[in-house]
C-alpha cells in the first residue's frame, strides 16, 4: 500500500510540475521572463517559502523578471532540478554545488557572505613583575598578528596609542604565533595581541591562547588577558568550519585521544559534519572506534553531551550579533540545543560541559549557482535586483532568513577547488554521495524509511 501511495504522490507532484511549466510558458508568451529559483531546506520551510516569495516579488517589480521560488525536500532534488532544466538559479552548500557542477555543468555566480564580530585582546605573562594593564605597556614590545583585519587592528592601535605611548610592534604571523612568541621570547616581547570571540571556558578555539593550549597545555595558566576592546569589529567572512567536540570530562584533550573511541558524524554528505572533520582526524592518524551517523548536527551534540560517544563533528562559525540577541553566546552547533535552555546560567553551564576541541580547514560558504546555459543578460538583471534587495532593511532581514548572510559577492568555480581536494582526500566519491542522497529521496517519496 505504501509504495502505491508513494508513486501516486510522485505522479501528483509531476503533474503539478507540468502545470507550472504551462503557467511559465503562458507568462513567457505574455512577454515576461520567468525563472525558477530553489533553496535547499535549511531552516523552517515556511520561512524559506515566505522570504523567497518576498525576494521574487521585489525582482519582478524591479527588473520585470518573474521568479517562481520553491524549497524542495533535499539538496539532491535541487541538483536534479538544475540538471533537468527545471531550475534556473539555486542557493546551495558547497558540496551540492560541486556535484551539480561536475554532473550537470552548473555555474557558480555568487557566494554568501556572513558577518562575524571579533574583539582584540592584549595578553601578558602571569608572573607578578609582568605588565598587568594597558598603561604598563608604554615603551614596551607587543607582538601584533598580521592576520588582523584592518578594522580590528585600527581599534586596538588607537587604544595602545592612547594608554601605552611609545609601544613597539613586533610582527607575528597570526594569533597563535603571537602568544607563542610571548612565551618563547621574553627577551623580545612583553605582550601579545590576539583576536577574540566568545567561546566556552574549556574550548580550544576563540583566541590565540586557547589555540596554543591545544599544542602546549599550560598556556592558559601562564598567560592572562589584561585588555579587551570594548567594541567589536564586524568582519565579512566567506568561510566557516567543521569542528570536533567532546565532553570536558571525557579525558580527550587532543584528537589522538579519540583513538579506539566511539564517534558521531553528522551525515555522510555533510561538509562540516563529516568530510572536513574526517580529513582532520586522518591528518592526525586517528583510528576511531565505533562510528555512526547521527542524522543532524544537533543530534551529534546531544550524543556527545549524553556521553554516548567520546567525540563528534559539527559545524562551527564565530558568534555574531544574533547569538547575543538569542542569548546562546556561540554560533556553533551547540546553540541549537542551548535555545531550549531557559536561563543564561544553564546555557553557560552547557558550554562548560561540551567543548570544541579543534577546527577543520575553512569551508566555502554557500553559493548561488545557475544551470548550464542560463543567459548572462538575465542573470545580470537578477543580480542587480538582488543587491538592491539586500541593501534595503527589510530585504536584508529576508536575506538573513534565507541564507543566514548579510551580503553576496561574485565568485567563480575556482573558489571550490580546495573543497574538491578535501573531498578526494576522504576517499569518498561525490557521485556516490549524491546517489546515496538520491536513494534517500526516492525512498522518502515512496513512503519508506
């Protein structure tokens, strides 16, 4: 009975699609351009549908292009639609784009840009004779990372010039290198600067001290933060990360401690929950014990918190303004569960319980791509309208709901070469992963589990 119902549903969906094509042809004969735009289901589908329609209506009025916005059941359905010419524009994660490009010649046009709020900190050694406030660093030597954004550097330099006149810059490669220079070169460095984002008390990410703690336990005890800028520098970012999490009482302090231990990945097609974390673990020659796929990032965090596994992999991004507003403090997968905790005390205690151990290499943000052969003049008109939409207050709010981003920047296929390399390193075929997703989609349509 269930298979027959599944096929009936598939037939009804196909008839609805044909009806849409007829309507599309009718509109086209009336002299209007019609394009079909798809979003991968990532948040509540009602929100995506409503916000997608708002964008479509704006583009219709601004550029005269009629858009039919839709949210299929999975990214596999989106990829299939691009290949069959049933979709013209699609907003998809890196993995879905790479598969659509390889299989059907889809073309990358825009990459979503998100916003991270970073502060600058100044770190000194903890010995009693060491500087304990910014004013103590007048005419002293400070390791300053080259990796600082111009905005973050400017905000810190202004404070140093005000409170520590005559200070001297000692260049460092990045946050971790600056703190290491502070510990290793007491003859040349009196303090170190680092970027800082909120993180759990036992996380090994968030600033240079915590990053170095992973390699050199005891770093946090030997250093202290003596200053933090009062205002965050808002940075535009086009990447995010995968992460490995563990309970703080699991006995896992390094990736190698996971050898032989049970581990949870998010999903076999998840970039941040499987592909990049697997490469990270392989690079450390970790041989996991029992491995299972939890079926979602929140499920991974829950399994770690419950002690069912020694570690798990999920997405990670630096926290932003939205995390302050919702009082979840962090933007990694832990915030999905922390939303359910009613008090700040409870949420902060949760961060003390489950920690981020390590981050993967950066992963490209989602991409807006087009089907093979999509006409450039139509794309250019659409992109101009999209940028106008994002520039309006309500349009920006809608865009945030659609893709959790604040901007869209031009990109091309080369932006995803690093991802392709990481995918090959896992030994997993992109085609195999797509076929697995297509099989899940088929079974879902047939009413099977």
